[in-house]
C-alpha cells in the first residue's frame, strides 16, 4: 500500500527532474541536452527518469505543461488584481516581461519562447502542448482587454481576441529578436508600441 510519505517523495523526485531540466534547457536548448546531463544534474538514476517519463519527448511535454500551469496561475493573479484598472494590469504584465528579460541579460528566454523556436518542427506532441499553453495566454489577455473595453478604457466594438493575438505575437517575436541581438531593443520597441496602442484606444474611447 502506498503511503502519503511515499507519494510525497515520488512527487518531489518528479518535480526535481522537471525543475532541473527546465534550467538546463533554458541554458542550452532541448535538442542539445542529453539524458545523462538531466540525470546527473538532478541526481536520479536512469530508471527513475523512465518511471515518470516514457521518453525524452514525454519529458518535454510534461515540462511545457508544468511551465504553463504556473504561468497561467501567475497571469490569473496579476490580471485579477482589482486594485488596478484592466489597462494598467495589462501594461504591468508586459512591463514584467521586459524587466525579467533585462535581468537575465538576454541570455535566457522564457521556456515557451525558447522551445517554440526549437521543437515545433521536431515534436508534434510538444508543439501541441505549446499551442495549447500559448492560446490560453492569449485568451487571458483577451479577457483583460474585454474588461478594459467594458470600463471605457478601450474603444468599443474591438475584436479583443484579434488584438490579444497581435500583442502576444509581437512580444514573442520581439523576444526572439532580443535573443538574436543579445540586447533588449526589440522588446523596448514592443513595449513602446503596446503603450501607444492602449493610449490611442483610451483616447478614442467614449467618456463615461
């Protein structure tokens, strides 16, 4: 019979493998990372790895799902903060994106952007996990935009889903350019464009 302590230990081991793998992948990528490196860094035997993950690809899917579970919860908390207006919450999100990239000195991207550029053509299951996770991010952004429109911060009648997709796509693309140039100018430009877009929408919105 499995005890609670055994379950906790099992969960800890799986989490350690995933957390270690994420850190390694952010540094060198998924394809270049060997299984032996994951095992060595997480201090688990090969059999333990395959107890939790059927393959390296399955490990990649679990890593993406874990990342987005935490990321989505972070966004729901940020976007649900009623102490700030919807437009300000959205600006805080993108400002956070920019500031965290500055702090990493452009050497690392968030896991989703890192893997999207690398594995989408290599693994269908990993691509699907990325697509699902990214779509939820877009949906959450669209929800804040809808709230902003209802409160008069955006012009009425806008397609918030399209606007959310445009904003997110802009920031993902800017993140990739930031990695290529090793400087944050592309994200700085995305930040200015985002502020301008929301400011223009606020200016054209009817007064309440």
